[in-house]
C-alpha cells in the first residue's frame, strides 16, 4: 500500500514532470505539472511554475511546428502560449532568481514569447473571440516591448491588437495601436485604411489627408489608398476632385476594391458605372449582402430614371422610343427585385430592404409577392 502511494506521488511530482520534459514528452509532462500547480505545497514553489512555463512553451512550439508541416493538424493545447507566459510571471513573482538546468529563466523567456502569443491571439480573432484575442495580444505586446525584438514583426502585432480593440468598440485604443503599427514600420495597407476610417469618424480631415499622403509615399500605386484618397474628396464635398481621382485608379484587384469604388459612384449618382462594377463583384461572390443590395439600389435608380425619360419622350411624341425606354425600365426594376431578393435571403432582418422590395413588387404589380413579404415581416 505504501509503495502504491509513493508511486502515485512520484507521478505527479515536479521532478517527474521535469524528467518527462527532459525526455521531450511534453504532453505527459504537461499533464503532470498541471496537477502539481494545483497542489498546495508544490503550487507555492517557484520551480514548479518555472517547470510549467518551460513545458508549456516547448509544447506550444512543438504543436505550431506540426501545424506548419501539416495544415490539417489539430492543435490539442491552444492555450499553452498564454499559460507559459503567465507561469513565467508567476515563477518570477515567487523568486526573482529562479532557474533550472536546461530550462529558460523568466528573464530569458518572457521577451521571446511574443511570436507564439501573436499566433494564438490571431487565431482567437479569426474565431471572433475578440475579448480573448485582446487579452492574449496584450501579453504579446508586453513581451515584444521588453527589449529589442529578435524577430521584428513590422507593425503586424500592433495592427491585430488595434483591430481587437476596434472589434470591442474601443476606438481610442485602436487608434493608438494602429499608429504604433505605422511607427513599427508596417507595410500593411489595411493599417492605413482602418486608421483613416477612425479619423473620418472623428471628423479629422487634416489627419486623414496627412495619412493618405504617408501611405502613398510607401506604396504610390496601391488601389485601396487611391480609392481612400478619392473618397476623402467626396467626404469633404469636393466631388469634382473625387471624380477626377476615380478615373486615375489603375486597377481594382479585389472584390473589396470594386465595392468601394462602386459606392463612390453611387454617391455620385453614377448608377450605370456602379452597376457595371458591382456585377463583376457579384460574379466573383453572389453571396455578398452588400454587393447584392447595392446592385438592387443601382438597378432601382436606373429603372426610375428611365421611366422619367420615357415620360419625357412620350410627351414629346416619340412613342416608339418611349415604349422601348419603358421596357428597359421595367427590366431594370425586375433586376432590382432579383438582387433585393438575394440580399433579403442573406439578411432577412433589414427593414429598409423589406420596404424597398415591397415597393418594387407593387410597382411591378406583383401583389402576391408583396403580400407574402408583408406576412413574413409580421411573423
């Protein structure tokens, strides 16, 4: 009986965990050391926490390395980077001189942990766990700033940390870290775009223009920045300058860029050009609510304008031209209905969209569809 107790005690002892660490059996070592830190006696010792920190650090590195080699690999212990960082801090708080053979001391390890904390934080962002991501990225930033980083991240850490603040509706902190990303040498154009939007929301036109110029100096031909510049002039009510800049944009490399330019054409009431662009985006992704809705807006406005033009032609006695124009107008209204129906399927809670779709149904004398839509709205 005494032998059994002795073996059980040995299995959960820090020395057993250390032996498993030395054998590079980090999973078993983690199971052992996690039991130890829950023990009142072991949990009060700096070495227990130092062992845990090093075991978690090595296990995190092992799993991330496996993930790099095989993207289908499922990480079993996703929280080990944060656990390692906090365990090093705990060990340090108990004994600032704690150390162990073949293990990192807190002073050595804490400034090295930012890369794996960064990866963990970004993974939480991807999963839309913004509070968790923010807390983990805060530790990564703390680690990154302890000394000159061995591997500079060129603003990417600050960018994602800022983004986590933005997702938590903390615009002030987001702005601080977007700026730090730029100061850290960021080449990520999204840093500039998001900070520009922050400045616009705070009605700071001078800062917006200065940031656009800084971004253009880094990457003078980037379409997203050139779009942001055109948007700036529309924003300050200089539509003529905005229009001129839109014409100078060399290419639209992504659906996002297409949508942004199309939105400016919609602002300018150039619905035909906006429709032409949005149809390209729709071909690439027909399940994008914004694209479908904005195509509906374009077709609705084009159709309305053609009806007005048809009436003018009719009054002028140009009956055949008026008839063809009315046919085209009706066709556009039918297209508008189709796009709005798609948008409604993607976002059935948009009340403005429901009202617009019902209005078009009634104009097209599709009363049964209008009644069905009204019934669904009231359910």
